[in-house]
């Protein structure tokens, strides 16, 4: 498991959540930053409990529309 270091304010909360669930994690890495933790997980270094931040939400990708001129004539027929 990848966990926050003991310097983190979230570590006591996560430790309590695991204790309440009767889970004794095998901690492989302790990190300071949530982005570091997410990076470790993305490289399959382990699993982690982390709060949901907007920066971690999936990004929707769109295909690029054909190029159009920035200046267009107004539509006067409406």
C-alpha cells in the first residue's frame, strides 16, 4: 500500500479508517504529496486511499473541430 507519511494531516484519518475496517496494510511507500501518491498508483506500485480531488477526475477528450476563421459574417437572415 502507498500511504501518506506520518507528517500528513490525513494519515491519522486513514489509519483509523483501516483500523475500523480491521485491515492491517502492508505499507510499501510513504509519500508527502497526493500527486506523488497518484503517480505511484498509476505506475502500479501499489494501491492507496486518497481523497477525490477535481484534478484526479477523468478528463473528457474531444476531437478537434475543423479550423474555422475567427472572423465570420453575421447571419442576417434570422
